[in-house]
C-alpha cells in the first residue's frame, strides 16, 4: 500500500521511511547484483544514486555483506585503500583478516589506535601506505572479501571525483604522468573485478559522470566489464505523490493545480529538486501563518527562492562539476554554449558554428572540442537533442543558468549588429 506521508530529506541521501519512488529501480539493481554483475550507476546530479545504493544495501542485508565506500575525500589511490579498510573495520570477521594486511603498520600504533578510534586508525593506515604498495595491499583486501562466507557487494561512491583528481590534479590538466596514475587505479579495479567475479559485486557511482572523464584520457576500456544502469528522473505521478505526502506530513494544503504548476516549473523531475521546492513552499507558508498554497503562488516562490541566493548555492555545483570534467581549456566554450541555450532557448547549429570563432584550443580542432563538450553535456544531463539544436533538460537549471550568466550575454548570432 502506498504511503501518504513523507518526512523531508535534509541530508545528501535517504533510506528507509524517507526513501521514495524508486521501488522498481531497487528491484532492477538487486536483480543485477544477484546475477553477479558489476554495475556502473549512471544519472544526472541529485537523481538519488547514493540513496539507491544505500537502500539496496539495506534490503540485501543478511544475504550479502554490503560495504559502502565513499571516495569523495580521496586524492590518491592509497586513500581509496584506506577507505576500503575502514569499511571492512565495521565487520569484525573481515577486519580480523584485513588487519593482518597492515600488521607492521598497526603494531607500531596499536595502543594509540585502540584509545582514539576509527579516525586515528585511518590516519595511521594512510601514513603507513607508501606510494607503490597500495595495489598489493588492495589485492589482498579484495581477496579477503572474495573468501567471505557470504557474497560481497562493494558500493564505491564518488569514484569519478578520485579519478578526476588522479588524472587532472588541481589545475584540471591531463599530463602523461597523471594519465598513468589514473590508468593504474582503474586497471587495478578492473582486474580485481574480473578476478573475483561471482564473489564480489562492484557498483560504481558518483556525482559526475565517470565515462566522460575516462573517455578524455582514452581509458574507457577500464570499465567495459561494468554494465551501465541508468537512474532516470521521476515520472509526474511519483513526483506528485511525493509532494502530497510531504504536504500531509507538514500540514500544507495544496489548492487545485499547485503541485502540477510546481512540476511544470522544474521541467525535469529530479528528486532532490522536487523536495527542495517543497521546502521553500513550506517555509513560505510557515512564515506567513497560512498553510494553504495556491497555484498562482508557485512562480513567486520559484523566482525568489529556487532561483534566489539559496538556490544559487545548491545549483552552483552543476557549474563546478562541469569545470572539473572538462578542464580549464574546454570550460569557457562549454559556458558559452550553455548560456546561449539558456538565453535563446536553443543552442542551434548556426550558433554552435558562430561560437567557434570566439574560442581556441590547443592540440585539437575546435570542431573536435565542440563534439567532446556536447557529448559530456548530453551524458551528464545538461542538454538534450531538440528541434533546431539542443535545449536544457531541466527548466530549473536553464532558468538558473540564465539568471547567473545571461544578464550581460549577447546571443552569438546577434553580435556585431
């Protein structure tokens, strides 16, 4: 039976009673895992990839050992091995064997680690890992997981961020040395996924696309044994149900057409954006002391809140993540392409050709650079193919981009008139 109440999701991920509208996705992902597949979870930002992984892990608990490893803070491959070790630390039988891998490191600081806890353990392990032995220790840890009494599901989140740092450094520039480091890590991961097929299932995910980053360095083959699993936006019925369940929980009375108008403004029904919109509606009703909310009030909240300062703080991540993927050389052209689409409503073939005259790139033709940018923008959900060119997938992102970058932007075909 469908739930009629829902508590707001205040964190970055949700599970249990706060998990909404992804029952079929959980079933499909579970089926992939039960078949022994390795999975590459693909979706736009804020679609709920981490929540899907966490919820699936909760429901698999008992039949599988599920380890969730967040790599967002990792800058080097040894950092990832430490994160994997700390995930194993939560499972006593696994940690008993894993601690043997770090025997010398741990014996030197046993008393200190025991007193301080997991945080100190991570610092100790990282200090003891030299640049060259991380792969050997990682191999031993994966072998321990493969020998576990139960099959293991290894959920690796924010893999693309680590790979981007390995590949591009802080200046977002690919060098031969950095490419070698990224290749080493991804090849190590691929080799272990093949070696332990059937005993360890690996799920990769992240807030930026892994495939565009690997493609730039010609390393796409390192994930060719991972089956893509696309997490799509909510449908209108699911998003409407979410809004009404939230309204029931917090005493909001939607008048006729209000939920529909909210969804129309969003365009693409990304779960986080739907809940974000409700948060602003709820705050508006609370401040004025009236809990009824009408359809004609939607645009005011959308303009003042969703596109306001707080909305900017949330949506700025789209811009930051894009620069991380494309690097400083291609990002200016991508910025113009997106701003053109936001201001005019379409990025037309004529506008694309005209924009080329305003940009230069090293080591490739501007046409190749444009092709690569478009592939990334489509893959990561910024633009989609439309009549007469390309258009934003999300109306919210389009309106935000226009508000942020469009004020002093002159459409390229109107320049010089």
